């Protein structure tokens, strides 16, 4: 049976979308993915990438701390910077999050907790 995508598939046809198949994320396959990354980039290049991303996080934390409108809400860990608007509350921070994500240039992940609600 030869079929083209321009014609509708019959009801009995079974279609396997191979693009949706992936290696399961079990312990053995996670280590295999790491092995492929190490083989592709090498340990030195991988260390350099991690150090670069840590430096980017520290730079961004400095930029946030230098702006009077923002505050760093938690200690910077690796490349993770938790920040918020000063005195804006949850609604103001949510509006900021939505405007950042709406640009499509950056993606920010919001968080809630005691550190976010303390003014």
C-alpha cells in the first residue's frame, strides 16, 4: 500500500510517528546520554560551558542588584538567579514574568513561597 500525505489515511492504518520516540530516561540511558555529551564535547569543553554559565548567572545577579527596582531573593547557585520586583507583591511579579515571557527572547520561570511573599 503506497500512500502520500496529500491523501487521507484509511481508518485502519496504523501510523507510527518516529519523531516522538526517544530513549527512556532510566538510569542507564541517562548515563548513556552523558557519555554521548562527553564524547561529543570532551570534559574540558563541558567544564568550560558550565563555568561560563555560572559566570553569566553571577553577572546577571550583579545587574539585578545594581538596579533599585529589583532585589535578589535567594543566594545565586550555579546559573540560577532568583529575583523579584521590590514592593510589587505577587501580582506585580506575575505581571513582570508574563511580560518577560511574552517577548519570546527570554524564558523566566516563576516561583512562589515564603521568600516571594516577604516584603
